[in-house]
C-alpha cells in the first residue's frame, strides 16, 4: 500500500487561453521534472481555449465554467455592484465545484494563463482546505501588477527609464500579483521590439512555471508526514 507521503501530489491547472504554460507542465510531468506529481484536471473559463485540446491530447479531464455562460452575470452588465456580486458568486461556486466530494481534490492549483482575478469567496475556502494556489506573472514583485505587464515594461524601456523586467511565480492572495514570491527571474531588454520580447519572455515563463511547481510539489509531499 502506498504511504501518504509517497502518493503523487495532485495538481489542478487553470488556464484561459492557448495553454503553452499548461503544455510545459504536461511535458514536465511526463519527464519527471515535476517530481512526484500528476495533473488531475484542467479548468478553463473560455470555451475556445486551446488548452482544452492540449488536455484531450494528454488524456487529462477538463471542465468549462464561465462567469456569464453559467449564469452568474448578464452579458454587457455595467452595474458595478451587480458585477462584483456576480464575480463573488462565481468564485464561491467554483471553489465549491473544486472541493466537491465526487471529485478528486487537488493539493495544488496552478494558474497558467488564467484570466480572472479571484476574490476571497474563492481563496478562503481553498485555504481552509489547505490547497495551495500559485500563479505566474511576467513582471518582478511590485512592478507592473495586473494585465499588460510586458507592454508596460516595454514602454518604460522605450522611454529610457528601465533596462530590465522579469517574471515571477508567486502564491495567490486577494491582492493582484502581490502574493509571496516562490521564484523570481530578471530579464534584460536586448533592444528588441515588443513581439520579440514577448516570445523571449514566454520561453523563460515555461521554464519558471515548471521549476516553481516542482518546488511547491516537493514541499507539499514532504509536509504530508508532519
């Protein structure tokens, strides 16, 4: 019988788009780079996300759960109170879905290009269940939080105010991109244009998300016996 500390760490990946970081995790699982772990499922909030194709090809089950399509918010809603309420209700329902007793419960959630900012309605139930949540962000801690980080860094390069940016993997809290960093990597600007810079950063992202996930997986597995 497998001892608790020997069973693979159960990883749930959440992605909204092309899924290249998800693919990096799939590949790393098959080569053993993620240590003692397995990806149990993918959740996406965009029906057209190519990440679902990657999941199908890897034999990983996936679930589509969307703020509007699943009835939490009307399309085109402009009332800020209704938007906030809809997002909170969506977050709570998604947490409940993940923690459902008829599903395998993850030990680690990796946000790999997930385009939705979570509220405490999602984060607190997962924290109580002792599930860690990590995210990849294309900026250094405290710089360019939120969307468009690479574009904003590039504008600073062109203006002569910065010569480097970076990427980080961090724990997720209710402040956007402000959770405790797990791994950080500085990236120098080599004078290239925006699209070339993005491509170069994405290559580094694929490496960092694997290293950070492997680090957290090891911590989770080692902590089981304590």
